[in-house]
C-alpha cells in the first residue's frame, strides 16, 4: 500500500504490476498489442468479446483484428457481444442475454472472454465468465479511468437488482488486465472526472501525498481537449492507483479486512447513486459519500478535524459534486444504506480515515459504526 516505486512512466514503457496470479499491464498504445497478452495469459480454443454500445464502435475492430491475424481464429469466429451502455443494463436480464449468445455461438468450456469497456462491462463480463460453464477465464481491457484503476482489478463481479447494487455476483479474478491510457481520449470528460473520485479515494485511504497530487493536478488531467491534458500526470495516476488497489486486494482477496478500506465513501455513495436512479455517476456519488462519511466521522471524534474540508476542496478542484442530490430524504438514504451494508442496532458500518492517508480501525476490520442519528444530521 505504501509502495512508492511508481514514477510517471515515460511514454512507451510498459508497467507490469503483479497482482498474485495475474499481471496488470499499463502502456500507451497497448490496445494494439492486447492480442499477444490475451493469448499468453488466457490460452483458449475460442474467444468472445463483450463490450458496450459506446465503446465497441471505437475499439472493437482493433481488438477483433488481432484475433484473426495473431490468434489464428477465422474471421467471424470471435463473437462480439455488445450490450447497451449504462448502469441500468448491469442486470440479470443482460446476463441471460449474454450467456444465451455465447451458448448460441457454441462456445464451450475451453473458451475465454475479453471484457472491453468501463466498469459496467467489466462487472458484467466478469460475472458471465464466473458462471459460464462454471467459470472460464476473463481478460479485462478497461476503457474508463474508473475501470482501469478500480473495477478491473480484484475479481469482484456482479449485477444490480432493484434491491441494491452488486447484490448478485461472484469473486472471479481476471487472467490479465490490459490498460491502454490512450483510449481515454474518447471518454467524455464527465466520465474521466468520475474516475478521478476513486483516485482521490485511494489517496485518502493510503497515501496523503498522492491525494494532494490528484487534487492539485485535477484541472490539468481533465482538459476537455485530450491534446491539452497533462498526459504524464494522468499516466502516473493510473499506475499509482493500480499499484495501490493491487496492494490492497492481494493482501485480502475476499474482503475480510484491509480491502474494506476501499469502501470509503461507498456506504452513503451507493445509497445516493441508487436513489438517483443512476443519473448520478458512481464516482460522483462516491465523492459526495466520502465527504459526508468523513464529516460524520469527524463529528463522532473518529476523524481529525479538517479532514472533510480537505476532501471538499479536492472534490471542488476536480469539479466533482460536493452536495448530495436534494431529492431523497435523509431517512430514505439511511434505509437504503442499511440494506446495502451490514448494520445493527441503529448504526451502519463505514470505512473512514482518521486523517487523509490513514484508515481508522486498522486493527479491527477497518470498519467503524456511526449512529444513524448522527448520519441523518449530516445528510440533512
Ligand atoms: N468490481 C469492482 O471492484 C468495481 C469497482 C468500482 C466500480 N465498479 C462498478 O463499475 C461501474 C462504473 O464503471 P464506469 O464508471 O466505468 O461506468 P461505465 O462502464 O458505465 O462507463 C461510463 C460511460 O463511458 C462509456 N465509455 C467507456 N469507455 C469509453 C471510451 N474509452 N470512450 C468513450 N466512451 C466510453 C460507457 O459506454 C458509458 O457510457 C459501476 O457499476 C460500479 O459498481 C466495480
Ligand atoms: Zn467505487
């Protein structure tokens, strides 16, 4: 977690980060060589690519061409399964449609899946891979910042239900993760910004210096015109956050302890994301969640005064929301978060820092209980 080896990579170097059992590779232009990595990490008789309706038109051909030239698959033998873009489609119905497509294309046990897309595609394709023929390999080729630094790493897969997010799923580690930062050039800035919230979270839970770096450079990372962006800084964010997430999840693959730190901002964040009917992006909701959870923990005496103010400033620097949507009542948010996270006797569990870079309750499961009444006060 305190690995400080990462430096801004020079433009053409490949960073290979060992995640115990699979490697996360990061390099500009890597999409053009993804085929080699897929073949080596997940040798299979047949492949299928799962993507979404926004990403496939940009990048699917480039990936599919490598199956024909490099992997000896005849043209047309690799089904491209394209799901409609958006969180609203991360459902059991989409899982059914995808598995039917794979069965229809006669993929068997000796197949592998390539996930080409953001966190929704990674979670969805991951869950399909976890369950198809009782589990076949998946290689993630994440195309959003959020998926690069978070959703593609650690093996959590799943779908949403009307009762809450990610309530049906499985742990299924990828065979490899292939990150080409250049694909971020087509990502809408609002999505890039949403991913930056998770980078701020990584800093807040484990590395104060990194937190300040992300906050300070946010503006230069988020230029509307990709050619005006601070690319070395953006590549540094990807590499630093990947190393940090890998460090946490390899120490705790099944979320028994340290991994819970990654839930900072997510107890309240998931509830407001769900109650917004997914009009709020995941990262936007997590940003506000971090601010509100830190505020409550400050009032409870767990977190150092001034911590929530630093989070508020960092969110503002990144142009992320600092207020929750006004619609849902405090009590409805609390009701939803009780359904999402373990709760007992008028209090729910939260992962919060004692100050930026240091987590509370590190020796007792990385979770604290905050009284509902206090959280309600902060939400109001
Ligand atoms: N499994 C995990 O550990 C984990 C961790 C964090 C988040 N998640 C999940 O990830 C999801 C959020 O992921 P997200 O923020 O990537 O959302 P997303 O997958 O919906 O992608 C955001 C939008 O950007 C589009 N897009 C993606 N890449 C693009 C590109 N390169 N160019 C143009 N458009 C592109 C998508 O089509 C979509 O419209 C949530 O469902 C969340 O629960 C999972
Ligand atoms: Zn998240």
